[in-house]
């Protein structure tokens, strides 16, 4: 009988001493409104999984979809204003 052994480096892609860079943390911070809006949308969808949606559920879903879309539009508008050094003109 042969034992199955995992290679620690292959399973754990990052060592304990590697932390996210400031740029990565800033990117997550900028995307946080989108992430939170998507979580709210998922919460509204999960509520309606095990029952027939009521009018209140439909309103909650519409509001959550609008918030998620607005957050994505705001993020897209913010990122188009950012210029990358060395980019094409």
C-alpha cells in the first residue's frame, strides 16, 4: 500500500512571511463597495431559495441588484480615470 503525501510548497502557494502589498490592499479597498453590494444581493437571493418570493422579497432583490450595479458602475468610472505609467497614449 502506498501513502499519498502532499507537497507542502504546492499546496501552500504563499509562505507565512509573504503579506499583501500596499497596492493589493488599495485595490481590495477600492473594490469593497462592489463586494459588499454583491454580498447583499446574495443574501437577498438566499432568502428566496426555500419559499415562494413575496412582494417584499422582489423589492429586496430589485434594490440589491440596483445597488450592485451602481457599485460596479462607480468602480468602472473610477478605474477609467486612473492612468497607468508607461501606458499607450
